C-alpha cells in the first residue's frame, strides 16, 4: 500500500517497551497506552523526519514535537511512523494506493493515514484537512474520518498551508476509536466531546442537504444514499442549502490559494521548478488575489455559519455524501474534495462513516455534519446512524 514515508520498527518497539515497564508497575501512561498511531508527514516529530511530501524538504529533521505529538506521547501512544502526504498537503499525489484496490487512489492529502488504518497497519492515525483531506481519503478507504470543530486541536508544529482552514483530524476503524483519539488531542482535555457516549435512543432529526454541485454525484452514490435515506424514514428530511452558502466554493478557493501563495513563498522562490504543475498553478493564482477579495471571502465564514445556525435550530445534524463517488481509478489524482469544502469553510465538525459501497465494491462514505462546537452531538448521532444503517 506504500502508506509510510518513514517507519522504524526498533523505535516503535522502544516506545512499546517503555509502556510495558509502566504497566508492570501497575500504572498506565494514559488513555492510549501502547496503542500504535500513524502520524501524517506534515506533523513535526523530534525523533523522525518530517519532509512534508516534497523533495524541497528532503531530510528535514524537526527539533521538537508538534503539540499533538506531545499529547499523543503523554497519553501513552506508540508513534509508529510518518504516513504519506501529498505534496505539501495539496493535490499532487504521493505513492500510496487504496487498500481495497491498489489500482485506485486512496484520496488525499492524508493518503497514508487512511490507507494504514484501512489496511490494519495501525488502528488510529492523525491527518489534516484544508479542503477534504481527512474525510475524502477516509471515505475512499472505508474507514471513519473525523474533523472536529475548527481550532479545537492545536496546530503548533504542523505545516501551515492555509491557516484559515487548516485543521487536524483523526482516522479510525470505529466511531468510539475516533472519539477516543480526538479526545486526547483537543484542547480542554476533549471536554467538547466528553458526553458523546450519552444518548437516550430517541431518533434524531437529520437534514439531508444537497449542494449546487449535485450534478457531480455519480449514479452509484445517488442510488446508495437514496436507499439509506429511505431506510432511515422519518428521521431524515431533505432541506435546501441556505442561499448564503452559494459562493462558498469560490470563497474557499480565494482564501486557500492566497494563503498557500504566502506560506509557500520560500518554496516558490527557491525551487518552483521542483514543485508540481498543480501547486505552481495554485501559487500563481494565489499571488494574483487582491486584498479586497481575500478579506471579503474571509468575512463570509461568519455569514454562512449564521445561516446554518438557523438550520441547526430545527435539525440536529446534516447528512450529505462525503464524496461524489467511490475512489477513482488511477493514481494521478486524489479525487474531488468538493463535498467537504462547505463544512471546512465553516469550521463545522464533520464525520464520515463507511456505510455504503458502489457497484464496483469499493467503499463509499456518508458525511454527518453539526454546528460549531457540536462535536458531541455529531458523534452521538453518528452512533445512532451506524446502528440504524446496519439494521437494514
């Protein structure tokens, strides 16, 4: 699957032996005691290289752990190694293949993290998302991907691509595992998701929301999600997307590309000929963004969130496809992130569940989204949704 860019078995064993010694004294290191975790290779690790998916950073050795790695170690996790990322966490693919069919993309940019969990190499992995980089690969690889509310997980020591949208997320094989890992990484000891397990069994009110990109949805996806909605019955109602969100895809691109141009200026100046054509295009467009357009696009985040707050006053969560279809054949692209863009732009918590599959047998994720800081609600409803879907 080529999920790893750095893997040192002896280093992992040394961490495991430390955990064993603590356990022998009757003391566990923390909630993740001895659990192997993969770390996306744009997250700094003091004892492993962090090369950010680019030849320009080959051999880079950070001197300190990222904040999330500090928290993982404190919780007793065994850092197995660094998982493959796309180039500077943008769109140019890495070497990773999809565990369900190696002729198909695993998605990106957290390609290795999703593939490693799906292939059973590790039960947990950490990724990042600036557009659809946790939820899309999780969907393509048939695992759970969870992106908490923007800002809940500290980003110190993580490659800055587009700070307005850069978010850390987790990939796991169950909702409980995703909640466990995220709880160790979030500020405040994960208080915002602490009551995620409490539920009275009452069916939630879920809004099924299409977007202006609905014509991109593939026939398999339409059939699968329609069948799921029919099965869920009265718990789901189709609701129109707030009109205030119509421009989100343009606003997101404006902000993201302007910030990519600013944050990757050194790479552009020192080695643009060694960047992919797709990244050069993003930087060129970003360098041309006017300050007025950038600020206007940023201001829409609050406007769109306000419009969705009215929807969340009536519904508990939003259900929507995580992707337009199953993982595309070939490794030249990581697939279309457009069905994740809106929620990333707003900073809302989102979780993709591997509940469906396409006619080709590849997994197909559905996405559950909630209001900002409504993470516990999203996780509770995700458990209900998974149980309800499996009763089909």
